[in-house]
């Protein structure tokens, strides 16, 4: 087990610099306004504990996928403002990642102060495959916390071998933050001996994105409910025509094999909501999976499927949900996701929402977050853990702990 935030606080942090890798990769609208601040809110407890103990907190994070150079569209400025509101104190935003402006900003920090470095992906070395390049940036980041420590609290990035996640932990005394520890504890419950029935709800666009986790989960789950765009590859595997729906033809044979091998576990939709175009004002209809019109696309599970999925969830003792059932961002195609999510919220199961779009759906649809046992901040990291993959950002914390 890695050393923890509690261990660091016990050793004393007043007046010391602490570099925190947080996951503040939030969605922004066209006006650069945050549309879902869940990850920012999740980062607050660790930062607040450190600041409250007198540490000089230096936060590193990324936003979006800039191409290794500064891009105002991906600036962390709106995140700094929101983080400051949640902390009840100003958060100084450095003008660069680890250069002269970052050093000046950090040098001006008082005890208990918080600074946010500009988007670490503005520096191409952050995501470089060249270990020497990553190590160089990591050294510059570590210098900002000279004599201090590194706290890894961005669970959504621990599956990445990147400078601010992996390499910097080799250069500073390192600790797992409260968020990372909570996420690992929950996922170990799912992979250990979960209470049964254990039901997994998988959605999202592509089977190819979820195939590895499907293969990993099927031996241990009691029921696997398939929704989202990926359902059409399974429907095609059953011999149905899916019209203009999203279809990964290269994975139809794989889906057919999985259905043949696990006929009592995999549950696919029996009806779908279809539309003549991908738009909120599209003409829509609800049809059985064997009657999708040519040229129309399925954008949500239908009401009979929603009811069937909800019944499975209601009877479960453990639920893991990753991926919406439909295009919940558009009102005509939100009811499947709403129905399944509501059933999870209303149930008595230990329920884990697997980050990403699923977590966004909970908040977008106005469902009470406290009704879910755990809402993850790291969709990709959660899936890789469940697949049995090593998470570099966790492994490095265990070294020398």
C-alpha cells in the first residue's frame, strides 16, 4: 500500500510546498464556462486539508487535448476561478506550466495558499513517449515543490505514464491522496467478492472501447446489460438490421461469440428509440429491435428495455454502471439513461458510477448524487483497473512507500 495523505499530514506540512496532481479535466461550453464541475469538487477535500494544515499547495492538472503548446481554448483559468469559489480563497493561476511564471507564482504563495499551474499538456514533454523528455519536465515540476512532497489525487489520470503523474513521483516523497484511495477501495470491492446479484450496466458508443472490460467482467458478473451505441453491434450479431445506427462491423463476430458463450448473462435491448437524424428536433419513433427503419438511427433504448433493465438493477446487491444508455444530452433520447440511473439510485445495492459520461449524466439529469454509493472521477482508469491492467500512477506510489 502507498503512503497516504494522512501520513504526510502527520509528518507536518506547515510552510512546506506540496505538489498535488489533480484531475480537473472538466467540460467547457463555447464560452469557456464549466458545464460539469464534478471533478473540481472532488479535488477540494485533499487540497483543503493540505492548505488548512499550512502547506503551500501547488496544483498540476490538464484540460482537454492541446497539441503540446499553449492554447487559450484549453486554459485552466475557468477552473482556477471555480476552485477558488469552492475553497473560499483565491487560487493563483500561473502563466505557464513550470517556467519562470510558475516559479514566481509559487514563490509568492503564503502558508495555506493554493496555486494552479497552467495546463500541463501545454508542454509536449508531459505526454512524451521519450522517458528523458518526461523526466526533464518532471524535474522542473519537482523543483517547484523543493523540500516538500508530491500527492497524487487525480484518479482519472493514474492509468497514464505521464510526467506529472508518474515521473514526478520518482523525484519527491510521494503520497496517495484521499480521492485516489477512495477510488481504489471501491474498485477492489468490485473485483474482490461483491455481494450478489452483481449487475453491470455498460453503455457508450463503441464495443471496441469496452471489449476488454466486457471480457474481464463476464466471468464474475451475474448480469451484463448492454445499452448505448455499442448495443447495435450486439443487435447485428443477433441478425437484426440496425439501419443507420452506429455499428462496428469488425466486432460483430466478437459480439456473436460473447452472446453464444454467455447467453444467460448478457442482456441486450428489445426495443429502441429511433430518429431520422442526430438532432433534438428529429422525427422519432419507438420500435422493436427487429424493425429499425432503413436510414433511421437508434439513439436510445426503448421503454420496454428500460423497464427490464431497471428490474435487473432493482434486484441487484452490487451495481457497476459505465456509459449512458442513449444520447442523454438530447432530450428525446434521455429517458433510457434516466430510467436506468433512477433505478440504481432507488435501489439498495452498493452502486458505483464509473465516471465519464455516466457521472455527467447523473448531474445533467438532476439525480441526487448521494443516492449512489460512489461516483468515480476516472472512467478510463476505472475500466483499466477492472480489466486487470496495471495503473502506472498507482504502481509508482507503492515504490519506496
